[in-house]
C-alpha cells in the first residue's frame, strides 16, 4: 500500500508541476502519469544516491542548496527516460526542471501531511 500511495502522491506532484511550470508538458491519462511517477521513483531510488555521493563536496560548500540542482537533474532524467519509454512527458530547459522539482517536492510534502501517520511516515522518510 505504501508503494501505491507514494506513486499516487508523486503523480499528483508531477501533474501540478505540468500546470504551474511553463516548459513541463504531459499528454496522456492518469495511468501514463503514474508511469512517469514510477520512472521518477526508480531514478530517485537508484541514480540519486550516486549523484548525491558525487556531489557531496558541492552539497557541503552550498550548505545543501545544491540539492535543488540535483532535484532538477532527476526531473531531466525522468523526462528523457519517459520519452524513451513512449510516455509523452517533457521538460524543456534547466529552469523548467528547477521549478518543476521545487513544485513536485512541495506538493508531495503537503499531500503526505494529509495522509494518516503510518502512510505519511513511509512517504516522508522515503524522500
């Protein structure tokens, strides 16, 4: 159940980003958006730790602000991989990636606060 909730929360965050950030587009149904959320989750699980390790000196020097750039890179990778998988999700340019990453993070956090404690605990600690 936690996995499904996490995909749903991420999909909602991505949908809000497509509505608020110019340069982020998605054409498809909710199932396709869940596919994008799944791609985003897999990349965050496997690629993000490697990028965080490699960027550790920059994270220290910037007092963690470089995390925002890492979030943008993850959204860029999600866009590229989704396109390869035939899902019509595109992010055009660094500023769209940067803004979209911020929107997805904020929306995911806010929605997770509305969930029951056990579900919220799983989602907040997985991010």
